[in-house]
C-alpha cells in the first residue's frame, strides 16, 4: 500500500498537481498544453524536416532558474516550440537529439518565453492555447499590427521577465521581430544589466525557409533546421549597454546576417 501511495505522489509531482507558476497559472495545465503541442509538432521537426542541434552540453549543468536564452527570431511560434522540444529532451538526458519523443511524457515546466501580447491575443485560438505554455506577454513600444509605431514603454515587462527568471528559464528574442536583418533592441541589454541572468545565446536557421511566418504551416519539407547553443555568458556589472549589444551581435552571428538560409 505504501509503495502504491509513493507512486501516486510521484505521478502527482510529475504533473505538478496543485502547483502554480509565479503568474498564478496551474502547472498541470501548462504541462498538458506542452505535451499536446509537443505531440502535434514533433513530426515537423523530426520527420518532415531534420533538426540539427549543437551545444546542448552547455545546458547539462545549468541551474533551474535565472537563465535567459537569447535566440535570433525567424517565425512567431516554431522557434519557441523547437527550443521547448530540445529542453525537454535535455531534461531526459539526451544530447543534441530529438530522436526519442518519450521526453514528452514529463516536460520541463519551469520554461517561459517573451511574446507580444497582440500576437498571442489577436491571432486566433492556436496562439491563445500556446500562451498557456509559459508566455510572458509584453506590449511592444516599437511595433503593433505589423507596423512601426512609437508608444510608451511597457514598464511592467521587465518585472514580468524578472519574475520568470526567478522561477526558471526564459526565452526572449532580442530582435523583437521575425523580420530579416532586424537589429537587436537595447531593452535586452538593460534587462541583462538589471536582472543579471546567465545568458545563453542561440543561433537558429532554416525555420524561415521551412515554415510560414507564424511557424504553423509547412512551406518546404526536408529542410535542415539548425539550432546552436553558444557558451553561457555572465556579463559584468560594469559592462555597458553597447558592450553587451556588441557581444550579443557577435554570438548570434548577426554580423553575418540571420536572413541567410543554408
């Protein structure tokens, strides 16, 4: 009887029953959303296309919180979905591989990603569902409804991201848009100086060729999707905003242009 109770409590812990993330969302719903989305998208990353991963050895010893992943940006959703798949796989001990979808049975729950509120709220049902998988919604001050704008900075954004960092790993796209050749936004450097996270730059490529802009529809099959995790960086308090920006540009290969597709 005792062993059966122990297994029951272990199962409840795996699902996160009764737990909530720092934004008040039930962990169990978040994990269920991750499992369903993972199952629906696995074939697009592993069967219809080939995902080539490098650098997950850098993730093995990372702490459970305070990690900021900074990828370049090519699609609204598939960039994040692919990173989630990789994080789940690494949790199960698999390196540089999505070959074993058993990792979807117990996904990592302390994951968050920064997303534009308008994208997640105004683009239909699928983005609203995907938002339950850890979206930190922010209002962009420079872009709205596909057009360049100028409006007040979302002062709550940094606080929200900081709250996510205290609980787990956060994905943020420093370009703030999927537009090719887009520059980095200085807000990322200010975030780094304010929160002092361990920063992991991530180079991605091939997603713009394989998927539509949202990352939901296939455009071209048999595409190599590349994801390369760079060595984690702990910036110094005395590093200037410009120095941080220059380092990130170098690590993300933006000087070479992320618009180039292999």
